[in-house]
């Protein structure tokens, strides 16, 4: 009877087979359009992760690039398939290569982003692109064995560990270890966090407690979540923003905070605020380019140095965070002659918002060199441009002035770009060679948060009420939902 009510006199509910065929056809259309779009892109970044939901493991991969016309970030999901094998490094490596190959992605993939998992790290160590210096490359070219090449079934792109995941691990473990083990902070840290935890527990399990907080603050407390970066800092900061905290604690039946505990938590928020801001910047998807990495890390260290002023309890916390950052990002912050630093500098100076005036001459050199390389690879030669002359009567009106000098087109363009006060991406249309460098190196994103957001969508699709769906249908539904802009 319900089916008759839905159908009415002039409609008919489609069968399961019809719906499945429609999903398959729509998926094929979406995949074809996605591949056509990728075929025109020169620089692509992919992100990879593995997740588990309802006793099933899934392998997800997203890809990201910059639209050559609008210079805006574009993203697409390439796969979200179930894994029926162990998550070993060789299985992961073969899956990455399989997906890249199925979408005809080769040298276009400039980086693949993963979290800090050991299985991902080993996959790229064994099968990934290994950068070598010139001397090593020359020796390998002369004496390398053919078997070394034959034994390698495929080669993965360059590996990039998720920057935001690295910083999050730093805030979750290094900071916790320091505050717990330092004699001057261990007691106050444990007692103050215990009282915060009691508040969070009450707020999330008691309707009365929720009403108490709403009446006294007009805002609800934030409960920390291990899968959400910055959530612990945001939760503590929200507690410290409660104006009548003592009244709230009394009405909720929670031990009140002592003055030295409040002082400590305020210092904790003061020191960690720059780190939280850096995480918010770096895990952005649409507006965050690889060029943000180096300036953000440098500014983060600078802000942490300034946060030491007026600290009374957590006096050693800023130096601990700075030490951890320098350890995790030593190739960027301490080795200015290395290739990672040079690439990070190159991507930063090609973003109009970062001109890095203190490194202007170095910026000119690296952008000039890369722009010429891209021009050479594209098969275009930019001639030296002669300055304008007076006209057809040059010989008659010859005042023995010096001969006009040739102008280096690329060098002149790079110099004008670095001196331009316009910081919007729209100005890149005026500088075509610099724009090509920007498109090549800023395609990389800094966070694997995108693929994790994909999994939050996938978790709803593979919920128990959908457990009769096949693996193929689950993947098609997830990709159609995420890639709806390609339909």
C-alpha cells in the first residue's frame, strides 16, 4: 500500500536494477570528465590515507591542482576502495601506482601527501622517487646495474608528509610530555586538565549541565576530539573564555579552578595560539598553497619567541615547541643550501602575498632559473628584446649615443613581479613566466585533511543500514557525491 501511495496514478518507483544501472552510467560519465580534465594539467598533487569503519578498511586518494585560468584550487577524488589485504608498505605502494596508472598520471604528480604512518613512509622509501646529488647520480649512471632498474616494478612520486599532522603530533605528544615531566608544571598541568575534563564530561552527558553553561555563557563548551586538529586547544580556550567560571563549576558540581591553575591555562592558551593559527592556515584546502609553508613556519617560530614575555608558570614551553619544530622541519629551517629549502623559497616568492623583501636577490635568481627551465621544457625560446629606436632616420639624427641594450625578458618580468605591490593572485596574469613557476610548484597542498574529510563522508555511506551495498556501489556513491562538480 505504501508503494501504491508513492507511485500514485502516473508514476512508478524504479527497480533496484534500474537505479544501479543509472548510478553506473553516471559514474562512468563523471570519471570520463575527470580524466579529460586531468589530461590538460601539468602539475598535480595527490593525497592518500587508509581508514576503518564498521570493520571494513578503505583506501582513499584525492588529487589537487591549480586551475590555469582562475588560479584557484581544484580537487577530485580518484578512489575510495575497500582493502581486503593487510596494510603493508608493498600493498600500499602497489595501490598508489595502480590508481595513478588508471588515471594516466605519471610525471604530472609532483607530490603525494600522506600522514606520518610508518607503512606509508616505508612504501615511499622503498618505491619512491629518491633525490640524489649530482656526484651520486653520475656514479650511478656509470656503474649502476641494469638489474637494479629491472627489479623495481614501478616508481612512486616524491613523498610529502602531512605538515598539519606533524604539527598536530607535536602539540599532542611533545607538549604533553614536556608539561607532564617538568617539575614546575607537572602538578598544575595535571590538576587543571583534570578539572577541564570533568567540565567536558558533564557538558556532553548531562542536559542540566548543558543548560547551566548556556545560561551563563550563551555558548556551549567544545569537547576535544582526537581526530580534529586544534580541538584540545580550542576546548581549553573556550573554558578560559567563560566569564563566570566559578559559578558554572558550582552549579555543575565540579571542583573549582584555583588561581594558579587559571593562570597556567591562560599561559597555555597564549603560547599555543600561534601554533593553532598555523594549523588553521596550513590545513586549508582552497586558498592554501605550498608557498605558505616556509613563511608560516618562520612566523610561527617568531611568534613563539615573543610569547615568552610575561610568562610565570609555563616559562619553558615556547622553547620546547620551537625545538620540536626545528627538529621536525630541520631541512627547511636549518639547511638553507638544501633543495627542500630552495623549493620552499621558490614557491613562497611566486605567491604575490609573499615577496620576502629581505631575500629579494636570492628570489630573483631562483625564479629566473626555474622560469627558464620551464620555458626550455615547453620548447619556447624567449629572445632578448631590443629597446625601441627613434625611427627610420636614426642615422641622420645620430648623436653618438650608446647602442641600445638588449633586455632579458624573463629577468625583467621577474624583477617587475617582485616589485609589484599588488598581492592578489589576479596580478599573475601580467607575469606569464612567473605564473608558470607558480602553477608548477604551488600545486602541492600541505595537509591530508581533504582525504580525511572524504572518509567522514564515506562512513555515512557504509553505515550498517547500507551494509547490503557492494564494494563497487559504495565507491561509486562516494565519488559521485564528492565529484559532483564534474558531472
